[in-house]
C-alpha cells in the first residue's frame, strides 16, 4: 500500500514529513538512555496465528506487541484502564504517530517471550516508548514508538489535537 506524504509541525518545533497509511521503518534509537525508571513487562507465548508460513512471527505483528506494551505501561503507571483515560484526563487516547523496529533474531511459534516497554522521553504533548522483545532471554527485536497525548480539537471536534501531558502523569513514570 502506498502512502501519501504530508508535512507537519512537531511539538519540538521541527517540520517533519509524515507518511499516512504506510508503515515506515527507521533506524532504532536504542543508544538513547530512557528517562523513565518504570519498566512494563509482558510475558506471552507466540501463537500459530502470529506466524507466517515459515513458522516465524510475521514482522507487522511486532508492532501489535509494541502497541500492547505501550497501553499496558500506561495502565501500570496510572492505575487505570485505557478506556478510562477520557474520564480521568479528558483525552481520547495516545495515538501512534511514528514507529520503527530492528529485527535481530526470529521469534517462532510456541516461543515464550518477554516484552519490556519504557518511556524514553516526554515532551510537551508527545512521548517516545522503547520496546525490547526477548526470546529465551536473548534480545530478538528492538522497537520504538512516538505517541501523542491527544484530545478533541476545541475548534473542530472532528479532529484530534496534541494536549500538554500533565506533570502528574509524567511523575508516575518515575516511580520505582
């Protein structure tokens, strides 16, 4: 599927090119230190439906795992279910605006894996999440996501808008 390119102003002040309706893999920023000491951990088994005919996980599935890791990390930090974000913080959610991965080793049907997720950086209205997937204790995949703390745009309720991330939210990711 081909995507269309659009320019957008990131909350860092940089003009960035976005690819709409297309997944773009970029170099993983694994050398960046995480700013959060809270680490989410999910352990699960690779299922037959996650795999391609060769018996290894179909690469797009890892992005589903990363999504699950991000939402689980917020649930761990904030103590609320994702559907409760609106009532608690007035946001629609934490939509994905960029992602990437580095595939080091395959994960196969039946493997018991561990996914770790950790906030790498908080900005005014966006944040980065680093993910690492381990198979038998060995690093198999590194991933990263950029997400936005999003609510309805007051000038046009059909659109979403990045909102400032409350200090009380970022503080919960510093808990030991």
